[in-house]
C-alpha cells in the first residue's frame, strides 16, 4: 500500500487555503449533467462571500446552473495565478467539494461583488442572473510539490469574529 501523501493540516495550510479563496475571481466548476449524470466542467466568475465561502454569479441559461438546480453537489478548482515563468503544476491550488444553493442578492453582497467586478453592472440585475453560494464540505490543498493537505470546511472559512 502506498504511503499517505497528505501532511497533517497546519495553520500555514489553512492560511494558504483562505488566501486562495480570498483572491479568487474565477474558478473551474464541476457539476453533474442532469440528463446523463456525466461530469461537466465550466469556468465561472466567483468571489468570496462574507465568510470566505465561494459565491458565484450565474446565468440561469447556463448548463451549470441547470445542473446545480437538479443536484447541488459541486466541485471547484481554485488556482493561484501562475507566474509568467515556471511550471504551473508547482503553483498552489485548492480543490473544494461543496453544496451550491441560490442566495439573495442582498445589498451588501451585491456591493461587494460590484466592488471587485464593476463590469458586472451590465448584467447583475438581469432576471436570469442570481447568486449561488457554494458551501464548502471538504477540500484538498496542493501547496506545491510534496505539500498536500486534506481540509475541513472550518479550515477554509474565515474564523468567526470574536
């Protein structure tokens, strides 16, 4: 049996996962096609919600929105922006497993989104667009060669304010 490649999760791994989540603007979203059950992977706009959980602004016309409406299980690949040189496989990345659900476009959420993506003003209020929150269940962090970690939701989300 091969050795377990995962290191014990530590504060450095938690900080890196939260940093990746805090800086995310795009991610690869994995869903399950409701007609075939086959995996579907798309690139989406995503930002952190107030607690650091991924928040996506999705069109109801998109295949991934229909897939999430039928089955809320979702996977996200969040990667650090690669440097102009070097091997992209050495850059940090977080594979997150979660459950997606539509959430209200309350004024604070909407304002946070537009502060990071002002061009979304063009479509944020269109009737087919809505926010989807992807609540983390678990994650796998690859922090570079030989640095892999299993994460819980608590490891990835911002700690509650005291």
